[in-house]
């Protein structure tokens, strides 16, 4: 990872790093940026600082996600309790702490998952275009983080499909769900486009793992 981040600083820009089994590139760019901003340079401590900060940032985002899943407006106390319990459990989770300390980019997965799920819950509940767009941005960016994020689109489709079938009461509401879902897909695809081109041109490398 240090070598790849150094290549970024040297001007070699890639959306996917095919060495070491193939890896998405966002973490390499974050490490390169942090090495410059912090003045630490390219060393193992730089890797650990980045992943540790990502792990810490995940905790309040998980609290926020828990609130969105329950619904802040109707069950505020329950939403706060669920968010706090979820954040506390992950904060002391062996895997989350270990991965944050070991500088592995998989630690970005719960952060991205929490953002997508939080905005998706809001989108399913309120059917507002802004929530769909934010979910699309989080999903598109997340696809540059780690392979496991490739499964999240399935969850998004299932979630919107459930809202379309069971929450919408009129055809007008169903039409809004479809249009808003289309907006989410377009935003996610626009962000994914560079990586998608790599996937089409080099499928063996992209699906190596």
C-alpha cells in the first residue's frame, strides 16, 4: 500500500491497482493525501493513522445510521438508543479495532455501508430525491473502497423494491419511487464510470479476487 500510495504521489494515477490480487484505489489516494497534509511522509505510521481515523469516523456514522433506520421523527428515544448501542458495539468490536490498527482498507466497508443504509432508509421512508442522490454518491464512492461493497447494490434494489410494493399507496407515489431510484442509479454509475471502464477492459484483473 505504501508503494502504491507513493506511485500516486509520483504521478501514476490508477482507479484500480492490479498488483497484490487487485485492489480498488481510494485508500491509496487517501494515504498519499494524508502523507502530504500531515507531514509524516510515506511510512507505516501514515497507513495506520489513516485507517485509525476511518475506524473512528465510522462510530458516529453508525450512530446516525441507527437513528435513520428507526426513524428520528416518530421514535426519537428508541432511535437514539439503537444508534448508541450499535456504535458502542462496533467501537469495542475486535474486528473493527484490529482492522483499524492494521491499516487494512476493509475498515472502509462499514463506514460506506452505514452511509448507504442511512440514506436508503430515509429514501424508503420519505421518498425524497435528495436522499436518493446522497445514497447514490455514497454507493458510487464506496465501490472504490473494497470488493465487499459490490454487494451493496443488491441491498439497494431490494430496499427500494420493498418500498415500491409495500409503502407506496398510489401510482403517483410509485412513479416517484421509480424516478428517484433512477436518479440514484445514474449518480452511482456516473461516479463508478472510470472503474467500470477498467472492469470492462480488464475483467480478469477486476474480478481476480
